C-alpha cells in the first residue's frame, strides 16, 4: 500500500505542472496563436522565481515565500511571452519560428545570468514548503494519505486553475470571444471584437501559467535549478493535443503523462519495477515513447482551433 501512495503522490508532483502549462497553451491556441515557446517560458519563470526565492530566504520563510515566488514566476512568464506575442501578432511572424527563438534564448539567458550573479550555473534553494499533513484532512481514510499528506500548496492551486480555466473559457464573455478569435477571427472582428487584444490576452495568460508551471515543477522534485526543465514544455504540448484543447480532457492527459514521467523519474523507488531487470534508460524514455505512440493514434482526430497558427489579416474575409 505504501508503494501505491508513493506512486500517486509522485504522479501529482509531475502531473500538476503539466496540467498548468497545458492549460496555458490552451488559452494561447484558443486565441489563435500557437505557443511552442512553453518550454522556454517555463525555464525563465523557474529561473527568475527561484533566484528571488534564494535571495529572500533569509528574510521571508514558509509558505508566504512560496506564494510570492509563484507571483514572480507568473510575472516573468508574462514578460517573456510578450516577445512571442509581439512577433506573432504585430509582426505576423511564423509562430513556430518565434516560439523556437524563445526556447533557444531561455536556457542561455538562465545559465548566463546565473553564472554572472551567483558564479555557478545552478540556482539552489532550501525546500521548506512541503506540508507533512493537512490538519484534519490528512486523517481521512485513503484520501488523506493520498492528497493531504506530504503535499504542497501548488497541488491545490493547480486544481483551482483547472476549475477557473473551465469557467473562464466556457462561462464568460471573455472566453467566448477568445474562442471566436481562434476559430474565425474575421467574424469576431466583424462583431466588434478586438482580435489583436484577445490574442495578446491569450498569449499573456499562457505565459503566466507556463512561468508558474516552471516553478511548480521544480520545487517538489529538486533543490537546484540548472537552466532546463527536461522537455516538459514540449510534453505539455502533447498533453494539450491529446486533451483536444479542452480542460477536462487536459486533466486526464496530464495525469496519464504525469504517471509516465513518474515511472521514468522514480522507478528506483518501486520494488516490482526493479525486479523486472529492465535497464534504467528504458524507463527514462517511457514518457517520450508514449508521447509518440499517443499522438500517432490521436493526431488525425485532433480538433485544433481552425485559425491557430495563422496571422490575423484584418483585410482578409
């Protein structure tokens, strides 16, 4: 039973960041802007927020510092996403190339800045944010050990973001306008919607959630950030496609790929996997092998927003 609890908790650590970042990608692509810069935005968000955390640990402690660091991650993610937004929306650049440029810039920026200000490539911090047991809730049979023991507030924030994202996308005027801009921007423009503004909003929300996802991924699993997130931004894109750009399906996809990532990262803590005698490199490849398999069978049926990836031309009807 302890192995089962371990698997679920580790899966949560890897699934929640995937969920947050994929939801960010959903907002961007629903507005009509493909955002493959999620990887780079995660790196920038994680680096700046963890540098802030490292600098403030002697002044502020506990959950307050984690919350402030999350706000820094959100802000830095939005700032770096502005580059992608301006190139894609105003300059009408190829959105894949623009996103690739951000992905190339981000790790170089993080490594160069870390060496300039710290002297080494890694940004280290003290993990003082794990909640050993949530008072009252941790004593609930089964659910208590699974969700309210050895956890982080980032887990609950991730689920809150899911609910808010669903509500905003389907139950608000903003969500309706955002989806209209991703499906038929000319019709949205004719209805009086500022397509540029809505697309900027989508990319900025995407940047905020991707920046937050970089921090949420790093804190539970390590105490040193070295300028990379191990392809997590690209894995989040797979979650987005597998989830068909819909919050509910994205949740399922995030937990599926999160479980695969758990197998890859924590197989040494699962006795029955070790007994199989399979080389460790096989487990490390598992998430990416499953990505290829899943996308092979689902990409033909994917229903991406019709105008995603297409620069908006007000004169085109």
